[in-house]
């Protein structure tokens, strides 16, 4: 079984990530996840990747470079594959990208009530900032400074 991250380059790629991961998108109320909204995110500079196990899409992963930071967010892991450590692979992916790009910080956004993500973030050395984002203040910001 092979884990990989694949960049969405075309509308067809975006559509296939949305189609194969629709449960995770609908279980991730942090952001608006329609095809049009995802296209807007991409137009706004977010790079979209799929996390794949062999040919299966397990999650959608976004990042964007801003100043000296890598801004990051992702959908939930596909429900059938939660509990297998795939979210650690996403964190490692973000860290590798940030280091390769010579960035100083990783910023991660997640929903205010995603407490399992809180533990995950803490275990990877992120600290929660006081910022609340999103239209209802439901998105919180985490920050990790790289050595
Ligand atoms: C929570 C989530 C990030 C975990 O990803 P995963 O790949 O399934 O993670 P795993 O169960 O393998 O655990 C990875 C880490 O997440 C954290 N975690 C997972 N389950 C946890 C729990 N019940 N309590 C606390 N921390 C937990 C831990 O840090 C864990 O690391 P460890 O196993 O080394 O201790 C992911 O499943 C997710 O986003 N789920 C949906 C969240 C949700 O409920 N969304 C809807 C409302 S926002």
C-alpha cells in the first residue's frame, strides 16, 4: 500500500478529489466545499493536493505560501481510514514543503471543535494563537515555528 500526495492541476483533478472524498468534505464544516468554492480557493492561491492510499483519495490538503509562512488546512480523513495515522502523514508533508521552501512558520487552520486535531497539532509542536477566523469565528489558528 502506497501513500502519496498528488497535486490537483486541472478542473478534472479537483472534481475527482471532491467526488472521491465527498464524505470528508461534507464532514468538514470549517470551509465551504462545493466545486465552485474549491475552485475559488485555488484561484485565491491555495494549492490543492489529494492524500492517496494507492488510487484511493483519503483527504484533500491545501497549502499556500504567505510571507515567511506556509498556510495549511485539510479535510477530515475519509471515515473508513480514520485511526490509522494518516493525519500524521499530512503534518509531515506540510513540514517537508515548508522546509524545502525555506519558510519559517507553518500556520494551520481547523475548526474550533475539532479537538482530535488539537491533540494532533500539539503533538507536532504547534501552539494555538488567539485568532478566530471564518464568518462565525469557528476556525482557529495554530502556529509552528521551524528551527
Ligand atoms: C481527527 C483527525 C485529524 C485524526 O486523523 P486520523 O488520521 O484519523 O488520526 P489517528 O486516529 O491515526 O490519530 C492521529 C492523531 O490524532 C490525534 N487523535 C486522534 N484521535 C484522538 C482522540 N480521540 N483524542 C485525542 N487525540 C486524538 C492524536 O494526536 C493522534 O496521534 P497518536 O495516535 O499518535 O496519539 C481526523 O480523523 C479528522 O479530521 N477527523 C474528523 C474531525 C471531525 O470530527 N470533523 C467534524 C467536525 S470538525
